[in-house]
């Protein structure tokens, strides 16, 4: 028996044996992921046919390394419920692809299936979660881990080997269209959620590729794929912790980012991919390119073949849609790279295939069991949506509304009945019954509770463009209402039309009705269209106004705040968002979200992230001093009393305290511990999150908490790139809801210099 066919050998041993039997072209074929998976088949009724393009690709390289996006469905892929893969057709198509690859591989090497899962599976009937920014607003990594586990089970049943998961981008500029894909502006919070999503998906036997590595969220002016103009200290303090946490949680791959850092593209940065990722972090998995990113290195090399060699030499193992990696044979002939480099990359691809058992069991059962992952059968996504909503303002305790009274409620705003406006970018078509809008959520709550409240619904305005007649109708109707609920915000939905680039990003903003999403960067952070005018007119009627913001990025808050008595902040909450909001508005559920990102008064204040350096007077413009709502903020329908039990000390870096619910309603507390170093070897941050917890307390209930301070929160990076623990004074702050609950200081005396 050939060694690579012997399952008693380790994956590394089997990969080494197989490499020795392969030609250079076959090895290069393992490094290519050139095809769009959704273009590999045609659906004719209930029949699936493989395309000639796919057949030629498999035959050209004597097999195939990986196939991206077989199940992907959205306007860019052109796949929907009539043209895409649902029911038994999904695993059937997957098996057809695998069979053809195996039949045309001289050595019987199966293909690795990769699929998008940025906030749930981007396929028909995929289990969808709130976007990352919403999940982070829940401040519950445990809950995300559970929800990601549901995604993992569905992916496993569909035969997906590697889930592509957005988890590494840190939101430093909300003008960036991909803000929704971030777990917020703080590295510790993002790290907790990155690790949680990896653990959740991996627990079901599916491997994870984390994207994007690294510092893509830094941006220049919020422009997608722009330069990260930062040094190594900022890189380590802000952008690398989430990657390290995800790798330690077991990620099998990372995807390099489009951007450059200090003049070096991530796909061509050997220090980043080899010295740091593989050397310092000990990562042994795959480095995958982003779509067409290797070809874009032509801007540096002016030579497509040289671009492929440059990326391979820097540490990229597997391409995505590029042509450059397909030219690696020529690159070897020209001396631009070596067979040893190709062997290293191909060996890692093969080792993953062996570890996953694809050589022993390359096929999956052909059934439709994978469609059983609904919000009803698996409520984790709904709980995540509910806990992600942040109550920002509640003037006069307007909220929650009393559903036992005959309130006349006007529901208005372009987001009230827009299901796709709740879902975010990278979203497949969904069946109408699979999602609940705010309107449907309120109507169902009133009907289910037998409430005497009366709900009148008007659009108020279009999401984009002028709407004079609709504005007048809403203003008149508000005069007859007891309270107004205005559902405002933008959308990342691709389902209203538009042209898309070859990498899936929006090509022309003017042709699509989107104000957020990939390649939809904004110079201003204003509500689109006439939405702010609608809010002003509603306010002018004198009736209480509850504003529900459904958004993928922060908006300017000064005018919104001035026109609202109550404000709910909802980063795209997903299909269950309408149910969640109805329960919160009427008090059946308790507000549990906290902001994962700071919200500015005006875009001109940017940046407004809370953890700026202590080397300057941050957020101190003469015409606007601070963000309107800061990171970590969020209200409840009650209050908490806090008592200190034991403060942090050098020999015991932990805070012990109690919280007691002093109100008459259940409520979620999210205690957050922050540090500020006032003595050290480098500039500190004015405040940095170092620990947090979350718990629901009944009225009158008291609970003890302990927040441990990790060593990484006490260390600093010195001028030689070393992490050290210098002596010095540390200030600590316990906060929740944007307010200090306790504060104090301690001194580190036995540090390192």
C-alpha cells in the first residue's frame, strides 16, 4: 500500500509521501482556487450539470486544491431558489464535484470545499446570525459560540470543510463600509468573540479560516482596502490580539487582507506571514489569499508571474480566483521561487485534507437534513439578536411601552417593513416566512398578548431620495398618535440591484441602494435620504418619538438624539430582529446590549474610539468634544448598586465586587473593567478594557463577581518589539452603561525593564 493511503500514518507523514509522487503541475493545482464554485454547475429543474469550465480546470491540473462558494447564493453569484442549490440538490452537487475531481486526479486527491460564513452560512436556507457588530453588542461570547455551533452543524452536513469567517478586523473608522463585519473597536472584546466563533464552528467538525489578516480595519479615511498607516506597536496592541486568540482557539487557516501596512501589502509581507504568524505564533495551518489579491500585486511587480512568486515567497499557500498562482510553474522556471516553497504550501493543503478524512470519506449523505436549522428549532440566533439591541436613550422612562393600555402607535420609517435591511452584507436570499420585520414583530406581539394597543403603519419616507408626500402623511398621522416608533437607518442589501466587481465588492454605489457593505465607504455618517427630516417632523408634533436605528455602521448622533425621546441601536440584527425589538419595546425582554463601538456626534470628530493614546488631548475639538455615546454604553430598565469587596493588587490582579438590581424589572448587567497605566516605558491609552462579564439579575437580586486582569493588560511593548512588564502605577475603573461604578489604583513594583 502506498504510504499516503495508509490511515495509520499521521496526516503529515501521508502528505509527505504523496508529495513525493506528484508532478510540479499537480502540486501547483493544489494551491489554486481559481473557480467561483457557484459557476461550476447549472441547475435544470431538479437536475445538476457540471459546467465545461469546471471540467477543464480539474483536468488541467489533474485535480483541484480547493473550491470556493459552491453553495453561495446572492445577487453577485446570480443564485436564488430557482437557480441555486436547496434541498437534496446541495449535497448532490457537492458529491458530483467531488466525484469528478477524484476521477480526474491521477493519485485520487479530493477537493477541499470552502464556503462563506461571515455571520451564518451564505447559502440558501443557511442559518443566519446577526452581523458581527451586533453579536459583539451582546457582550456574550458564550452565546455566539452556541450560535456558531449551529452554523457549524449545518455546514458539516452540507460537506463544507473550511468556513470563511470574518473575525479579525477592528473597527477604527466607521466610514468604512465593512464596519458591520467587525467585532467592534476594542481588541480584547474582538479577541473574545473571535475565539468564540472558532470554538463554536470547530466543535461541529468544520475548520475555520479567519479573515482578514491584518489591520484592514485601520484604513485611510475609511476607504476599503486602503493603507494601514501604523507602526508595529499599534499593530500589536490593537490589530493582532484577535488573530492570536483565534489561532489559539484552533483556526485552521487565516486569510490575508487586501491592505498594505507601512508600504507592504499583506499578501507580500514575509515578516507578517512567516516571521510573526508562523514563527512567533507557531501557526502551522493555511494562509489563504483574498479574492484576486495576488493578481493585484502587479501594482508592485508589474509582472503577473512575479506576483504569484512574491505571494508564495511571503507565505501565502492557497490562492483565490487569481491567475498568478496558476503560473507558479513558470515562476519556478524563471527562478522566482522554488519547488521547496511549492512543496511547503502544497503539503499544508494536503495535510488538512488528510486530517479531515477526505481521502477515506470524500462524500456526504444526499438528503435535506441540513435545511432543518431554523430560528424556531435553533433559537440561539434569536437570543443573540435580542441581547444585541442597545438602549441608548429613555427620556422620562418612556420605555417600555405598556401593552395593556389602548395606545395609538404610529410605526413609520423605511426600515419598519424591510427584511433585507436587517440582514447585512454577505446574505443569501431568504424565504419570506424565515424572517420577522419590526412591523411584523409588533403586530404579532400585539396579537399574541391580546393587547388593546392599535398600530398604524406608514412608510414615512423612502430610504434614499426625496419623499415630500410620504413625509406629510407621516407628520399628519403622528398628530393622532400617542407615541411614534420611527425605524430608520441604512442597508447593506444587494437585492435592490447594482454592479459588482470580480471579487464581489460593489462596483458603483450610484447604481445600488446601499449605504454600507463591502466597497460602500461613506465620507459622511448621516441618515440617508429624508430620514432625518422625517424625524424632525415627527418631533415637531410634540408626540413622544422612539427611534429604532437599524444600521451596519455608526451614524452621526447629534441630530438623531435631539429628535428622539427613546433610542434603540440595532446593528443588523438578522432575521429575528423584529421579534426581538417588539419584546424589548413592550418590556417582555430586558435591554441587554452595550455598544461595541463609539458613536460620534459628527463625522468631523473622527476618530472617536475610546482607547486613544494618552499622548494628546483626544476628542477635544472646540466645536464638539466627545462621542455622543461611548464604547460600553447602554441602558437598562432598572439600576444597579455596586459594592467593592476586594480591589486589584499586584499579588492578586483581580477585582471582586457585588451588583444588586435595585429596580422592579429583570435586567442584564455588563460590568467592564478598564485599566490606565500612568507609569511605564511607552505611551499608554487613556483607558483599555481588560475584563468583562454579563449576568441577568432579578429585582432585588445580588450577585458577586470577580474580574481577573490578564497579564497582557499589564504589559507594554518596548522599543525592540519585546513584550515586558514594567513597574508603575495602574488606575482601574469598573464601568457599566457608560458610567463609573468603582475606581481605584494599585502599583506594580516587581516588573521588568
